[in-house]
């Protein structure tokens, strides 16, 4: 059987290693706030285990056990706060301090006022189990339609730990498995300690998997978002258009695309500087988003060019959205004074048709034709790409470029 100091040393080393791992996560990803709580939890647990070892050096006093138990309760509360932070729930230091304080008070009472090992174990177990039970629902509940694999693992491990705490409490109260002592562990207690060390590592591994899943999703989002404006980039646009084309091919339901170009953007950069140009792009993004419907998608495809995908929309509905975007830009330009830079845009509108099939570049080309027509008409307006029926049979090789354009003011 392992000695008591050896078992507590294993505990200390385990939690110190976990703390160093989470510390590295904080350094590498400072915006991942949950890692701060999990780091604090690991180091606090290491400190608690180290204080418990003092019981071997100071056998005549139970003070080390008081502070060790309190530290371990605080460690579990911090781990629970990390889970809440991970799922964007508000964290409550008040509840943590209340749980830790009541645990400290209960342990103090049953150490100094009425010495009772079963009572101490009851207080200690309840104070540890409470934050874990409150976190269990978050770990096992689907978020955004799926359960995080790491959260599922952490939830399962939490259930096992709760079961072990209940069995340990039962053993301490009834005396099964030998009398409970921090000075001389029985074989059963030694096994329980080793199992809890393994489970604590598994629990933190679940937390690490949660972090990896979150960071991977963030990286995937960044690959599809424009750094300056925060809307979709060209890759995201093509991905969305491909999906919409496939959906329209299956169901025959049309959708529309707007291609937008800021008029005179080069002169803004040349006259006012690139910082002013960037501010114009950001300002236009905010204005345009106020005129979109739920489900519409705005993307910046590069430079001063934007696109808006309008699912389940006809050419007429696309023209309506284009008119709304123009109106908000014109109203904003009328209010410009002093050094304010007015923003004007030209918009081309096109609707998916069966001839375009599953090729988003054909729809983009159609909207580009309409945009070119809007610019020829004097800019600060929009035009629609409306293929007129041919008056005579056309060669099979005739493309959409020969279709007529119909302008709309």
C-alpha cells in the first residue's frame, strides 16, 4: 500500500502539471477566459493537497486539514465557474465565496467545537458536490444543436466523481472500508485517492477538449470572415452561393444576389488616406446591415466590393433591398458635414435561374453585368439583370452575356 505522503505528493504533482498546462493555454489564447478559472482551480487544488501533507508533519493539530479542505472546495468552485464562463453564462463570485465560506465554517465547527469525522466528511462532500451538480446540466445539454465532445466527457467524469464522493461519504459515516484517517490510509482509501487523481486528470482532459473545439470553431469562423468589417469574406460568399444554388436546383425556388461597389472609393483613399477608407467600409457595412432581413447575408468580397445573398427571393425583392440600401446611404450622405465623407454606392441585382444551375460564378457574372449598367447610368443607383426572351432562335453557344439588361432607378 502506498504511504500517505506519497499519495498526497501524487495529488500535488498532478494538479501542478494541470495548472502549468492551463497557464500555457492562457498565454497562447488570452481571450479564452474559462482557462483562467481552470488554471486557478488546478493551482488551488495543488495548494490544498500540499496543506493536507502538513497533517503528516503536524499530527497533533487538525488546522492543516481545515485549510486543505477549504482550498479543495474553492478549487471545485473555480472549475465550475470555468464551465459557466465557457458556455457564456454569468459567473458569481458571491456563490463561490458563500460555498467556500460555509464549507470553512462547517469544517471549523466539527474540528474545534465538536470533533466528528463523519460530520466533517458530510460538510466536505456536500460543499464539493454542490458546484459540480450545478455544472452538470451545462456539460450535458446540447448547445447550438450539438453536445461538445469534451463537455460530454467532463459530464460523464463528473457523474463518476459524484458517485465516488457519495460512496466515500457512506464509508466514512458507517465505518465501511476502515475508519477514515488522513494519517493512515486504508487500502480502500488509497484506491479512492488514486482513482480521484485519475478522474481529475480526465476531467481536465475534457476541459482541454472543450477548449480545442471552441478554438477550432473560432479559427474556422475567422477563415470565413472579413477582418475589417466582420462580415463574410469571398470564401464564405462562394460557400453560401454554392449551397443556395444546390437548394434552388432541387426545389426550383429562386434566390437573388446583390453586387455592390462604393462609388469613388479610390479618390477617398487618395484624398483622406486608407484609414478613412477603412472607416467608410465599416460604416457602410453597419448601414447596409440595418436594411437586411433575417437570413440575408452580407459579404465583403475585396476592396470596396460587397455582395448580399437573399435566400428565397425574386428579382423584384432583390430590387427592393437594393433600394433600401441606397436610401440609407443617401440619407446618411445628406447629413454629412465638415470632414464627414459621404458614401455612395452602385448596385447590381440578379436572380438565380435554372440556366445558371449549380454554378455561382454565373450568378455573380449576371449581377456584375447589372452593376456595370448601374455605373454607366451615372452611379449612385441600381440596375437589375433581367434576361428578356429572345425574339428569334439563338445558337446553342449563345451565353448569358447576350441577354438584355433592364435598368431600374
